[in-house]
């Protein structure tokens, strides 16, 4: 039984009382003592290791409440564009990858940013120039749009006469020809022709993702898109395999995917199928469960697919008549939510536009009226535009606000592809973290990686400053900033709570699992404008070191 003592810095416990102390003892994978040097002194004689925090901060392992690890892992082991920023860099990386892998029939990967291209819209011609006649399909970093080569479009039979699918849009030029940019469900028209991922591909992706997430101090997460297992390879199976083999060191909540094409008449049947998967998963392993269901209610603002109460504006500030896409009409959304709640499922909603947020809150209100309050901790992720009238409803309805804080800042995608098309006052309603905290909403945080960086400290920096590290732009809605302690608690105890893990992790409390992150400095001691410079130097899961810088 390994015993470790951590001292020589500050300890942020993330407990309900906001306790700050200076030392922690860990024994047998659990927290044995929390306090000062006197508290941990009895453990020093038997300690296998005494970790000097060197003035840094010890805190609970971060919990990512909305992340896509297998997707992120696949991108990291394929044509990974996430580290580049310009169109030229993207085409160079794609070309290098294509030349390095002539044996691969398709060029797959992703992670490009819309702001790198004029109007946020890349063209297939640039892709053709570096992949030639090979088909290529590369999702952007938010995975709401994909960049396809001419050959990939031809595989799918997409031409000027192809109608847009109900849940997506084919971008076209002035002559009506497809440009190679596919939004939302339109990308599926091509994706079905790409080589299917093997189970070994997905296993390797999960292993890489876990390694990467542990390097940022993350010890638990909710996978926000676990496709319902069918006859082919799937992430669910990779989680089961890793858990059974003892390779899954993180604690993982899987959110099973809701098939939004399901009509009202089929809701009960789909819930029953999901319940069978949940039951089959329970008790099979130690660290993986599937008690949640992901419901995608709208798209994203940048492609005008987020569902808005009022129309988007055009480039001249005039209303367009386009209010985005609401994937489930309100009556069906209420039916789905009520049925899932009655079956004991937590519902994890994607809601970006103010109409999507309101529709989801209305559905939760109807669910509570029909089923009573459940304590299942339903949560709404992203929350980019929230009408002020809806902010207090989170607390009243017991709905957790699942924040992706890294997005709440001025950067090209915000300034060029969002603000002009929202206009005043909607632009000022974005990411209302401070108002949610002040009105009593439960807060959790996540990254949405690979949409954006999985680094919790980068997101916490933005939550506190409403600006990116080193930015020279003004803060985006500074009145919505969070105090550092509130942001850290949301990314630790808050995420553990939304994952129903708070009885065993998420705070440094005697008896809980020793899921820990050690930071190279104490961010409370320095200027808040430098929070994002903080780095994780060690990560522990159940008392076992899973990362060291």
C-alpha cells in the first residue's frame, strides 16, 4: 500500500466550505489526511514518497464535463491540423501527410479553424491541390462543418442538383456548385463512403486521448458522444475493453447518442434500447458507465445553424429571416426529455442559441411537472447565447450549466464570424457565466476537445479574464467573469457532481479517491492575467501517478 505526502505549497480542496490548507496524505489510493504539517506528520514515517509542491498548488484532478476523447485521439494519430492557424499551414500539413501515407486510400483527420479562410469557408480546390485525386474529408475544430475534396464529393454523388439534407447544408458558390464545405448532417453524406474505423483504430485513439488528457491534470470526464453500439466498431467497445484490461485509469461517464431522426412514435423504443446498453455496461468494469444520453438540439452560430429566437443579421446588419436549426421540434424535445428522465437517464443537451436554450429549459420544466424532480443533474452544454430571462431558470429547474469557457473571448471566429451576425443586444448575452453563478446555477466545465484545447487552465484563464492569454483585445463581457475559486471548483467538484462522481472524487476530502493534479505555481498568488501560464506537473488517479512533466 503506497503512501505519499504532499506539502510545501497550497492545497485547494474544492470542498463546499472552500477549505484552503497546506498538506495532504494519501494512502492506498485514497486521501488519508488533509490539513497542515502537523496533520500529515504521522504519515511521514511510513511515506514511500514526500512530494514537495515547491510553492505550487495541489487540487483535485480536473473533470472534463464535455469532451470527445476518441474523436480527439483519432485526429492526433491521423492528419492533425489542431496545432496550425493559417490556410497555408493547413495545406502544408495535409500535403505532407498525404505524401507520407500513400497506402491510405483517404486522407482523414481534422481540426482546422474557420477563421483561417475568407468568410470561414475553405474551398475544395485548395484541398485538391495537395491531395490530388484522393478523397479527403477533414472536419473543422468544432466538428459542425467538414472540408471535402472534389473526389470525396464525387464518391457521395454530391453535385449542384443534390438537395440539402434536413439536418445540414451543402455550401455552394455563386453558380450553385458545391464548394466542398459541408455543414452538420451534410458531412454524413460523404462520411459514409470513407473507410470505416477499425476497433483497433478506436482503441489506439482512446489510449492516446487518455495520455493527452492526463497531461492536463484531467482524471474524469463525460464523453459527450458515445454512438449507440451496433454491428461495427465503436467507442463504447473501446471503453469496455480498456476498462476490463485495467488500462482505463480515468473515471468515464459515457453519454449515449440520441438519434434525432427518431419520430415521436419511436421515442419509447429508443429509450428502451439505450436502457439495455446502460444495464449491460453496469458492473462490467470499474471506471466506465453509461448513465447519460446526449441530445443535440442545434448547431453553431458561425454557420447560422444555432437555433435563435430572432433571425441572424446579414453583413449589413439587416435581419435575414434565418433563425437556424432546431433539430427536435419543441413537442418532440419535451417527449424525449420526459421519457429519458422517467427511465432514470441524465440528459446532456447541446444548446448554443437562445432558442435552443429556451426549448431545452421548457422541456425540463415540463419534465419536472410530469415526473417530479429527479436529481439526475440534467445539464446544458455550451450556452453561447442565453436570453437574460432564461438565466435564473437554471437554478429553479436544477439544471447544471456546463461551460466551455475558452470560447468566451475575442478572437477571429468571434469577431469576424459571430458578432456581426448577432448584433446588439444579443452579442452581450454570450456566455453569461457570472449571471449564472449569481443566480445560483450549478456550474460544471468542459473543453469540447478536439473542438478546442483540453487544457483546463487555459479555459479557467478565460473564465476569470474573459480574454485569451496574452490577448491585447478588450475582455468579452467582463461583467460575466468568474472568480478564480469558482472557476476551479466548477472544473473539479462541479464536473464530478454532474458526472455523479462527487461521493468519491472531485474534492480533497478524507476517504475520497486520490485523484490529484499538482500545478507548477499557485495561480492565486500571481496576477490573474497570468493564470493561463500555469502548468500541470503531476497527475494522480486513485493515488497512482499517471503523468509527470
